[in-house]
């Protein structure tokens, strides 16, 4: 295996798949690491002197935790968050001992020694996790770092107010635990006029005053855009780094990060009355020219998505049902002979944004990104 092949293999393994060459793949996923770096710079500019982490959960939102981490480290990012311990272990092995890696879902029972040995920092979400981490520190004979998460009004993860009040009354509560941050998570940050945001901020203020005086963290991607009162000492953007709009009721302040292009597998002409796709959900109302592309729900494109592809700015509607490995397009608006087998059509790019595609599917950009499967040829660029 030469150096180029090894590098390609490592990048794709980090992306959750083995390398798929452009020649054999049915679709191409282009990931612009330069855009991710620029998005990080834009978020940092809004935060002024506040530190900015990078959230790499779900394999860097489906785009490859290692390539994304490497790009962010070039911008000086030295704090990462993942969701699961397994993600943290894999990332630590890939990037080495330097940056802090926090595990948002905390400590699975029995995992404490492995977490400490890997130099990972748990986000402690309960008194039981805190007790287990304290005992691990005692057994190790050294202080162990962690973050403490409180539930300020989302009812998902973190210590409830009653649990916070209970632990602060214990003399040895934080013995051996080096608390790096007290943190919480906003439930409605993408709705800036919702009173729930300020209610959560005030509850977070109340709860953190009961805990040791350490740096605080509250803002996710959208929280950064709520203003300085929500920034505290560390922001934790995820989706905005990957081009998802953190201000969905306004123009997207982030650069797009991905493009998806699918190959034409076959073209055909059909006459009036022809049944198209599974279930013949569409019967041709007149002569049509069709193209079948090598792309479907097996690649993460939602079956319920009523959408289109584009070729040189021309919209090509989906017709019939989305299949596992293929989608049929109506190409009647193109001059005959324009598309041939192997040509590429755009699914996400300059004609349709990630958020637009998600809207057609009745979902959000996060789900589109994390659904992207292993069959793409993944092309990393620094545009």
C-alpha cells in the first residue's frame, strides 16, 4: 500500500467506510474541509475571546471525524465533543494525546477505567456518574478531569435541580474530580424569540452558582447567535460547522460544506400510459424522457423526499418512488441526448442547499448529513 493509498484508506475508514473509487461509485460526496475551517473562523469572530470547541459526534456529522478534526486543529481548535465513549476512544487513537475530548453522554457503567486510561473527559450527567468518577480518581491516585452538565430545561441529559442541590451538600462530592466546565444545552436556540431560551439561561445561572466556580458552557451552534449573554466561556458548535443554517429564519451565515452528485445509470423514452417505478405511483400523461440515477435510500436519501436533481441549472423532477439504489428523473426539459450514462447530476450543491433538501424530506440538515451511507466516493477538498 503506497502513501497515497494509505492516506485514502485512513480518510475513508474515519468516514465509516472503505474507499470507493470514483469509477465504481454510483454517487460522489464532496466534502469541503476549507469551508469547515472558514465556518469555524466565522463562529470564532462572533465569539470574540470566548473559546470555541468542535462537535464531532456521529462521526463528524457523517462527514468523517478524523478529517474534520484535523481541519479544525489547523484553526487552533483544541477541544472536541463526541456523543459516545466509543467515538471518543476512536478519535483519541486517531488524533493522539493533545486535544481535550469530552464525551457528552457521560460514563456508561463499568467504563470508568477505560475512559481515564484514554485521557477522555466525561460529561457527568448524574450523581451516580460523579460518584463512579470520584472513585476512579481515588483508585488512580490522581485527579481526573470532567465536565458537569445540569438540566436547565430540556429534560434530556444533565443533573436536575434537585440532584444538584443534593450533591452540593456532601463533603467529598468533588474530591479528586477536576471540573473543567459546568455546562447545559439549549432546547430552542434556533427560535431566538422564544422565552424558553432566557428561562434556560436564568436557570443555568442559578444552578451553576451552587457548583464550584469554574468556566461555563451553554451555547450550541444556534446559541452563538443569541448574543454574548449566552456565550459564557466555551461555545460548542456542531451543525453550523457543517453548513447547516443556525439561523433558519434568516439567510445562512455559514458556507456550504457538501455537494452530492449521482451518476446516470440509464436513459429511456416512454409513451403515454407507462407505469413508472414501484407501485406505478405515476402513469405517464404523455411521452417522457427519463433518466435513472445510481442513488437512493440505501445512500441515505429519504424515500419520502419529493424533490429533484439538477443538471447545468435545469431542474429534473423525481418521478415515481425513490428506490434503494436508484431514482428516476424526468429529463424531458433537456434537449434530447444531453444526458448519457455516467454523467453526473446534482442533488446537493449550487442549485439545492442541504437545508432545502432536508425541507423537501420533511426533516433537518442534521439528519440528512448523518444518514449519508458508505457507498459514496468521498472526495475531500480544501476549496
